[in-house]
C-alpha cells in the first residue's frame, strides 16, 4: 500500500478504515459520543446501522454515489 500510485488522502482514508477510525455512527456510539437506538441507522437508507463496511459495501444509496462518481 505504501508504494501504490494513489493520492495520500486515499491512503490515509483506507488506513483509517482498516483501523476502524472512520467516525461512523457505530464508532461514535462505541466511544460514547452519541446515544444509541434508531439514531444509529444509516443516513442514506435508514435501514441498517451506519458502519464503515455498510457505507462502503452494503448501502444501496451510497453504492449508487460511488458508482456514478467519475
């Protein structure tokens, strides 16, 4: 990953995601920054708990954004 020809911002984001440091609602709840309940649901689909894995691979709305961005 160090020698990959990608911008440093992308490398930093991937590294934070691997370490579980992206400030998603589930991480903020675990750190006791926000309250639980339905407030943890994804902002886009409101069907699942917002986590990095859900936003990158599971949320249909977010996936449309990822696929349409060029």
